């Protein structure tokens, strides 16, 4: 390999670190404190809220279906003799 590599090589990402136009000033204490305080807030997003709402909706549907099946079995068991009844647990 030639010294410095080939022209087609990927350039180093640290070559332009000393260029004055690209230097950023260090943030002050006040902006640092605002950034730290902003990170303490709860993280949430629309997708998480929608997924949580859908989970709650599915939980309610399953509970309602379970209740309806148990109620129907209780109604069926009322007209059966003891020997033919289904045990619901």
C-alpha cells in the first residue's frame, strides 16, 4: 500500500477535527443544566400510547368473552341433572 493509502479509500473521520470553522463552543452551565433536567422527564410516544390502548381493548374483549361463556355454561347447567353438569373450576 502506498503511504497515505489509495485515493479510493474511505477518508479518515478525524482529518477535519482541527479545522476552526467546524469547531463548536462548549455549552455553558445553564444550557447543560436544562439538558440534564429535560432528560429526567418520562419518555413516551404516540405508538406506545396506541399499543397500550389496544392491549387494554383486547384485555376487555377477552374478559367479556370469558364472562359470557361462563354465564352461558351456568345457564346450561341449570337445566341438567347433577350427573351431567360441567364443572367450571
